[in-house]
C-alpha cells in the first residue's frame, strides 16, 4: 500500500504535523499551495472583509499551484489542514476537486486553535469523488494522528 500525505498549512502548525507524520509512516508528502499565498491580513477571520471570509462565505474556489502526477498510484491519502469555519478551507476543497479519488481511503486530519472537527468528513466528501471511505480527526501532533490511524 502506497501512502501520500497532502496538506495545506496557513501558519505552519499543520505543516509540522504532516511532515512528522509522513516521516513516521514513510509516506510521500505534497503541500497544497494557493496561487496567491495568504498574508496575515488574509487570515484575520475577525475582519469580515478578510480574504478567508470572502472565500468561505462567497463559496469561492481558490486556485492552487503544483500537482501530483502519480496520484493514481496511491491507495491511502492523509489530507491535512487547519479547521476553518468547522470544515476544510476552500483551497483544500478546490485542490481535491482536481483529482479522481476513486477507490482511495482518505483520512483527513485537522489542526485547530479552538474549533472542533464538526462534520468535516461529511463536508469534504463531495470534493472527493469516488473515495472508498472518508474519515476525519482533530489532532495536536503527529503522534496523536498516528494513534488515531492505528485504532481506526
């Protein structure tokens, strides 16, 4: 079984979890990067005009750069991101829509400053066309993610 760890990280926390986890499982690693990188002002959710709010409430796709040329070779994909509004950021959804997830097992993992995991798996499912299964956990670090995967 070939595993891939894909992640989006706004401020570095999710990147740290993803990199350590990929190293632990000897999986490949891919970073989801928006075409236009986020600034601190873009991420200030307390400002109703901040980019993160405009994207979420406007249900906007967020173009990404780079791609995974051998995506079909992976059976299991670990998909990491910070929780925004109780779900994955729009940039993650846009990225996911660009791939065929047929038959893949998707383990989403999220980091959070205070939000719960909510209905993250349910909200992600429409963007993961054909996925065999989708689950989601909230984690603080790679060890917690490893334990969650081992008990799933």
